[in-house]
């Protein structure tokens, strides 16, 4: 008999609205927007239990409220939208969730099972996504106005979303064990580009004959974290991540390592059919690729920082008349930290210069490996 998950909701009685442009506000536990935001999150984290499963307890603790002013292009008035951030405790992990309780939206903008909203200090990808929620909300309000959408017409169409990449690799030990900086004894980080490429290529395992006898992708990805593999398999993962770094012309430095994924020399040799598109991902193209089992890699940067990470899952809210608002699953390459589902700026509508490009894998040339050339080392 199916049962519904038990939730414990703990709410702070007073929170400050800490957006710089807004005054402090007082919220009560029965605030209608607060309740709407909570229910929207619960709808996504709930799932039916199979027979014999225990009842996990999820706790949502309100952390903060940010109130923003949003003005639709051509409009004369500004909308005030509250965004609620919750600390999200689940099965021994601590994450966070962000949602709006606006009756027009009742939308979830982020769900992360393991991470912290303050991780934006080091995770540029997370920082970019959260900083652009206001633009996403603006577009949603515009769609509501244009299409005369009512809140009651919302249906979560994918109630059990999946993501493709199960590994949670990172840039430090054991992934950087074989990385070196010329003329220095330090062990540099493996580089976010190398980690993203390595996880995607290991996921595809195509063509396996290319790495025969050197890399066993099935064994390397048997568990999410390489720290739980045997020492020999940890060494194998480290060599593979280094291979991806060298082949993408990684600039290894003691405190940071950088490269462009489109520079990966072996894409054609391995038979990958790929292309890049400037800016944020096309939701339609990304959705079609992911439904066919092909994740994408995204590259973003600012004047002082940048990051490469993976987009490997999509779920959507469907509104009638037909409007789709997507959440995209991100694997940031920080040992699983902050991986989760986020409302993301659609490339079809918004142009973000901070997002340099999206790299899509569109298929494979099965004849590309006819010479059966095998890997011998990262410097071949």
C-alpha cells in the first residue's frame, strides 16, 4: 500500500527581507505565500513508497526571504515577488530549496539535497544560476500575462525526474593525483573542465575499445564517489581525469586549473558528434538530447572567475495553454556538493554574456574507431 512521506516543517517566526532594495518584513507561519512555497517544494520531494520502505523524515527550515521588484518590459508597474530559501534536511544530508509563494507562480527554483546557499562563494555556476532567478521570474510573469495562464492550470508533468550522470567526482584527491605543475612540486586541482569531460565520457563509455586494458569505465563509475573505490581504481580514475585535462590543453596551476572543453583533442577520434552554441542552453534542444541519454556541458565565466559543469536532467511544469517551464539538473563537479535541480535561463529568450557556450553531444560515429588505437598515456 502506497504511503506518503512524512514532513516536519519548522518555521522561524521572524525573518528579514535582506534584498538591498527592500525593507525588512515580518512573516508569520500562516503567511499564505510562505505556505504556498512550502507546498510547492513538498510536491517535488514527495514520492510514493514501495512496500517495505521506511518513512524518511524531511525537514524544511525557513532560512531567509528575499523580496525583489520585477518589471515586465513595456509595463508601468513593478511586481513584488518573495523568494523563500529553506534549509532542507533529508536522510542525514543538508541541502537547500528556493521557491516563490506567489499565487501566479507557486514555483520551485532550486532543490539541492547536499549543499549550502553560501557555496556561491566558490561555486561560480551556482552563483550564476541563483543571481539570475530574477530574470527567470520576469520571463515567467511575462508568459503568464501573454498567455492568460491561471495558477490552477499548473501540472507537474515529470513527477519522478531522473538525471543521467551518477558520479560525483571532484577536483581534489584522488582525482588530481597525477596532475602536475611544471617547475613546482604542488599538486594542482584537476580542473573543472577535465572533471566534466571525464564524467561525461565515462558515462557514455564510447568507444570502449579505445581505452581497452587501461580504463574500465564500468568499474570506475560503479559508485558515485571515487573515494569509495579500491586504490587501483582510484588511480585509474585519476589517470583518466588527467588524460581529459591534457587533451583539452589544461593550464595547471597550484590553486586553479583551466581549459576549454571544446579543445578536447580526442572528440573526433572517439567518434563523438558534437557542436557548440553560444550562450545559455536551448531548452528544447537540451530536453531532446537528455531524453535520448545525452548530457551537455556548459561553460560560463566572468571577469574574475568561471566554471565548466554538466547539464544532465530536465523536469518541467506544464501550464495550459501550453507553456513549459523547466528545471535543469546540474552536476557541478564539486564531489556532489550543490548538485540539484534549478530553474535556468532559457537560451531561446534570454541572452547571457556570462554563459560563453553550451556543448552538445548529438551522437556517435561508430566507424571512427576502426583502427582500434588504444590509450597509452596522457601525453601521447
